[in-house]
């Protein structure tokens, strides 16, 4: 934990810092309430240890100021003059415990353990609140499709073990939903589930986010930081898009998996971690290994239990169930009297390929609920690409939209394919990955297509 000590007695402050650090926590000390309140505005601390007699100030008033600034901030009072009256008043104002001076290390250990347990409970409550909200919008982790049911059965059987699980599948197929479901079905369900998004940070920041760092490890590292491995202690560490993990960090992850050991960035002290690892990726890791972008030994260490989440188009029997769940959720959230899909809208939904999977479906239904003007979702309420799905003009083609086998040029087919992939993916980078080109090429091609369309329209305008 990160602990802020506010005490005007330098000897007590330094002794407490030494004790806190000996118990493997980060400590920082300040002398005045003003300095303490400033640090609490600047940074997040898991616990404040506050002196009851802070110079000329009453620590209880400082406690009230801290709670006014951040009502959820845990505070323990530090005093040489503990009485029942002050204990009751401190509790009334929000303190979670007392430490008497001079303190014993065991007493401090007990209080820090209580604070850590309180923090874990609050985290768990927040996770449950998020889970309850997400259950109203995310599709149930079930399927009507027999082949999908076998995948889910394997996942839930593996959930009760401590083995690493690797979840493969296209973007938007529900890999993170699967990871949460596995954790919830496991013996670790009451422990933390901590997610690390591998593509979201630079190599240095990702290493710090994962393993933590010590003060001065890099520019901007102004204090010690415990990483997500520590935060997931005793629970589950979910590595989202593991295929994006930089090659330089892969040996450190392999060591964590094999030896349960790691070091914080800038630190030589070896630490142990008891975490269950679930990883997910939309990449073909065997191809990544062959290309030298992913370590073979790490792949085999992750590849204990592997499942592939099927794409939405491979589970048509689930499609309308998911669509209706989204409709019910967004209609309730927006207080719209939208009850169902029209028959034409159902045909559009069933005909569309849903290359963006559940993410594309969710966004499409949200849009439809916003734009609907009656109790039914009509085709006109759906995105243009989904509207066009009702009918076929060639392999992969739709009414009025070119597809493979249509009597068109390759350039026209390329233009339509790029347009559909860009519409179906959350970012240009993801579209570029699917298309096998870089993002700059997509921008160039789109600009070229727009210029060609403008040029073609110019003669018609002149006439």
C-alpha cells in the first residue's frame, strides 16, 4: 500500500516510515496538515496515518478536512493520549482505527492488515457494482449453439483449477467477458481481478504498470509504485491482448508464470506473487512465434488451457438473443418505449456479417434505440451497412452494395471492403491490422477514393 504519514514529530515520522517500509509498503511523511492535504490532492494514498496532536492543530479537525476532500480516504489516528472519548469522536468523523505511541511493530502490522482488507472490500464492492451494471448490457455468458456450448463448458471446467488460460478470438467476441466469468466461477472469486491492457502503454510504462517501480526508476517516477501484479495478489491477473506485449517484457512475464517471481522497475529485490493468469489476444500466436515477435517458451507456458471465442457470425442462433438483450438495456437506460424489432429489421440483423462482433452489434442497437420514433426498431434506425444487409447481389454483397463476384473493378471492391472494415472496427489501427496494411495507407486510400468520387460527381454537376 501507499501510506502518507502526517506527524510533526520528526523522530516518530521517520520511525514510522522505516516500520512501514519493513512491512513492504511505501511510506511518505509530511510535517503539517497543509502539506498533507496538498499531497492528498496531488496523489492517491491507500492509507493516511494522522497525528492527533499536530502542533497547534487538533488532528480531529484535520481528519474532518481530509474526509471533506475525499470521503473514501482511509485514515488511522496516531496518538500518545488515547481515550475512549477521542476514539469515539475519531470514529464518528471517519477514522478506521487508532495507533498508540510508542507503537509496537505487531500493532502497526495489524492496523495495516485491517486497512488492506478494507481496501480490498471496497475494491470488491466497486467490482460487483460494475458487474451488476454490465450484466444488464453484456450478453449472458451462454449460448444456444452446441459448438459454442462445448467451448464454454471447457472454460468453466478449467475455471476451478489454477492453470493459466489463453482466450483467443477476434476483437469484440467477448474475451474480457469470458475472463470475468472464469474468475467469477473460480475458487478465487472473492479475490481481486486486475486487468492489464497490453497495447495501451509504452514499454516502460507498461512494465511499471505491470510490475511497479521505485522512486527515481525513470523520469517522472517521484514515488514508489506497486504494480498490478501486487494488486492482483491472491487473485486473477487478466492480460488483455497479450499478443501486443513488447518482446523485451516477455522474459519477465515468463519468469512470473514459471517462478512466481518479479522485481519492480529500478529495484533489485526479488518479490513473489501468487496470481492466476488469464490472457487473451486477437492475434494468431503461433504465427507470431514463427515471425519472431512472440517467445515460443512463453506461448507454451500460456497455452495450458486454450479456447477460441467464436465470432458472432458463427453463432447465428445467439444473434437475436444478444440483440434483444441490448435493446432491452438501452431502451431502459434511455427511457424509450421501444419494445421490439420489426420483421424487416430482424432480416437486416440476421443478414449482416457483423465483422465487429458484439462490439459492432452493441453500438448498432444503441444507435437504433436513439433514432427510433416508435415502439419498433425499423431498418432505417440501423446503421447504413446493416440496412444494406437485407438482400444479396453476389458472394458477400448486399443490395446496392458491391461484393465478391459483383460486376465491378478490383478498385471498387477494395474501396467497399476498406469502408466496411473501418465501420466495423473501433479504431483505424484495428482496421489496419485486419486489412494487413498500416494506418497511413488507409488514410491515403480513403483520401484517394474521396477525390475519385468528387471527380466523378463533378461532370454530373456541370451537366
